C-alpha cells in the first residue's frame, strides 16, 4: 500500500501569509502624509511624484523593528520601519530620497508616541545648555520652489556649462566627501549622462569656487524639515535656535 505526500508548496504558504498580513494591517488606522519635496524630485513615472503617501499607525510588532540590533548596527532600522508602515502600493522605500525620508520618520514618531519631544539648546545670552520640550507637530517643511523636469531633475548653469542635478539621493550628504556628494546629485553635464564623463568633469573641470557655489545653491534650496524654533531663555526672553532630531527620537 503506497502513501502520498501532501506537502504544501512553500511559495503558496508564503503568499497566503503575506495576504493575511496585508488584510490584518489594512484594518489599522492610517493617514495621508505629505512629502517635503511635494514629489517634484521624482520622475513622473514614480508613485512618489504624487507628493504624498499613506502610512499606518505603528503596532507593538513595529516596535520590535526599532529594537532589532542587527538593523540598528547596519543603519537600516528606519528603512525597515517605513517598509512596514507605508500602505501606499508600489512604494519602494529605497527610492525615497533622504530629504523626504526624515519627514516620514518624524511623522511616524508623532503618530505612534505623540508630539512632545525633549531637546537641548544653548541659551545665547547665558551660554548655558537648556532642556526644553517642543511640539513636533509644529515642525514645518522648508519652502521648496524649484521646478523640475519629467525626470525630477533641476537645471543649473556655470558659465557655458549646463548641469542637471537631483535631490533624489540616498547618501548621507553631511558625511560624504565633496566628490561623493557631487557624483551622487549631478545627473547630466551639457548633453552627456555618462557616469565616466560626469566624473571627469568633477575631477578635472569643476573649479573649486564653482563647486562651492553649486553646493551652497543645492543645500539652500533643498527640501526638508525646518528645524528652527523659538525658545524661552533663562532670563525670560526668547531666542530662535535650531535643533537636531537625535537617536532618541523613538526612545524616552
């Protein structure tokens, strides 16, 4: 007498699991969140071009992501969190620019743990470091008035050289070298989009004074969060100061 195996296809099991998780997560409350760039930095073919995405509230399961030591060590913890809580179909977190990602992470924090956030700032009058609380719901986007083309790129001219550049970058610009930063954001020089040609331009033709002027233009016009607030000083007066979103954004 023969027996027959009734093993299920692992792919079918995984698909069923994904469908179940999608159905369960669809029951959670969600909100529409605007992007700091208004979507202008993405190609017209990207769903991010719409300038907003749908994001759900975090659950206890998502808190496990925030405490995953492997994710933290490899610097991907916030990417993994966004992958879990973004509801809009067709969104690849790896395609979200750093300039937009920071705003999404901040909004996730507000949705999940509230808007009260402690910061430390220096009183310009006394020189002492003060502890203050701010309302993260009051954080605004910086004005972003540049107009992009169909590829989500922007025009810049240096003498007779025409450059197209992009804010759709994934590198840490503050901790990158000048050439790394330029190589990441410059997409076209005159009529060429060749990586080799762009690298040669940066290395042999892009004068330091022109490079500096371009970098200042790039940063001054970049989308993102306006992290400046008016604080009360020790002596009762007020002063305006910037602050940083620290590693404790989701921890207390």
